């Protein structure tokens, strides 16, 4: 007798199940197949008769057996199971299916009714995408180039190279404002570029300064690009540490400036003095001869000062300030009372620094107006600087002249007017700075500060 369901008889429903595009099967309590439709036959390559002699484990890879057993047991106890698993075709191919199994009752027997669809193509695509994602993630994570991603102005990803370059660990920067590690003077320009990338996309290479975990200022050159992360716009950045390039460029600029100064000293000042000397010799004028002698002395000073610039522009090495000052002090024991308070501090310099120190001591002795001249020299480290402090008991330097004494041509005597100018230029060539202050109760204090040499 045919049973009507919603107007359709049992034959209709049997045809629907039999010709369904989804695989349909029934398993019993012994985990054997009691029914499969045509799709299961076609998909597995086995005939129904062959399948009916199999258990569910005969169609599955051995490594999937525990998962399948657990699912079937749960269904036969009355549960429902959604699952993704594999089966093996008759010719040995492994294919992926997704479906569910529910418990049913038939003539007092507990059975499991299941269906599935073949997702092998989708699974392979997913695996390829996963492999591709893993490949690119590894490529980015292990890249020698720092890479980071910024979203809403905050770091959401940094790779290993970023950690090495900046000293910051991932958990120290993820979620933090990107501008917090950028040099204060460059933050506004970087902010403008960041917003421009979000608006316009594309990529534009530019450089700025950042501050690493140790507090050191470093130059980086970046190429940012707009991307989408979890549905929101972000900027992915590839960076290169260009600190050394910028430092070399700056050093080259300073050397060019000093070479220009050397050229001026040798070609302009000395030639002018030689003209005066020549005139004195030709005219044999006593007054001109005295002037010529002064000019000869001046040429000697110019040559010495040019030599100090030449030396300062040469190769640099680690210099112990205490050792250098101790050697220089021996030269002035008969000219002044020299007191030393020296601590070993290493900076990167060369013999040009020795000339700069001597120039300051010479000025202290020549212009002190005191007898005896007292000069106290100390060396020490302070906030990353190696400091040479030279204090005298002389007349001191008026406030209105403190800025002038380092200018080219300034002189309170008939000298070259290059002494302290040379000292300042030599100091700058080493990446340092020089200051002059008042000594107590009288005299002047010169402080030369140079970056401390870091070893290892």
C-alpha cells in the first residue's frame, strides 16, 4: 500500500532520495551500511552490494577512525552530529565530505541517517589558500626587512626584523600609537603621509627618524601601501634602516665644508699674506718687514690650523679621553698649573681632537691675564656623552662674546681668527658639540661633548 505524504506517495519519496545530489546513507548499530543512494555509489566507485558488506571504517582513512567512531556512537545514543571527514574511493583516492547524521527508529531498531556533500575541491582550495597564507606569513615574518602594519594609528603587526631593528618586542608595541616611536620633529610629516596613504592608496617612499628602545635616534626609509585588514583600511609598511647612510651623508657634508675651509685658508688667507711679505722684500721697508714677520707667524698658525682640520677629517678610532688629555697636559707643565681629574671615557675621534684641546689650553694661557695660570681639566661620561671640561682662572669671556668666539674670523688679537672656529668645526666633525660657560670665581669653562664609543 502506498503512503501519501503531502500528496506524494512513497515511490515519489524513494525516487527523491535515490536521485538526490547529496549522498544519503543509513548505518546500523554494528556501524555497517544498511542503505546508500546512487551518489554514494558514484562517489566511492563501489557498488551497493560491495558497500553493504563494509563497515563505516572500511571507507575511511585509518587516522580518521577514532573521530568517526565517536560520531557514530553519539548518534546511536540519540545525538545529532555535524562533521567533516574523508573517505577513500575504490581506486584509492581520498576525498573530503561535509554533512550530518541524525538518529532514527525503524521497526524498533536504532539507526543513523546521514547525508553528505563532496567538498574536496573546496577543501583543496582552502588548503592551498592556507599553504599560500602560511608561505607569505613565513616570508614576511622571517624577512630581513622590517615590516609592520598600522590601523587606526596603532601597530597591529610587526615582524621579527622590526623587533631586531628597534629593540621593541611585539607585545611592547602591538596596540600602541605608531607615532610614539617616531622622533618628535618628524611626527607631523609622518602623520600627514599616513593619512594620505589611507585616502589615496598607492605607495610613496620617504624617510624619517625614529627612536629605538635604547633611546638612540635611527633613520628609516619606508614604502607604505594601503591594505584592508578584517574589513578595515590599514597601511602596510616595508622599512629599511638607513641610519648609516644618513650618518655617512652628514659626515660627507661636514668634510666638504671643512675641505672648503681648508681651500680658503690655503688659497685666500695665505696668498694674501704672501703678497704682503713679497712687497716687504721688494721695497725693503723696515715697517713692512715687521708686518711681514707678523704675517709669517700668521701663516704658521694657519698651516697648523689647516693641519688640524685635515687630521680631523681622517679615519676615526676609539680614543680614550683621559689618556689623550694626560699626554697633552705634559706639554704645558712649565706654562701653567695643570690639575687633572680624569676618568676613562672612549669616544670616536682621531689626532684632530688633540689639536682642538691644545687650542683651548693655548687660549687659556695666552689670554688669562693671571699669574700663575691655572687650568683644570677633567674627563667623564654624562648622558651618553664623553665630556672634556677645561676650566681656567683667567679674565673669562663676556656674555656678549660667548657666541661670537666660535665664528670664523673672530679674534681679540692680531691672530688668524680661526682658533676656536676650528675647535668647533673639529668637534662637529666627530658628531659632538662645544659650550663655553663662566668659571667661579673667575675664568672660563669650555666643555667639549662627544658621543661615547659603544663597543660590541
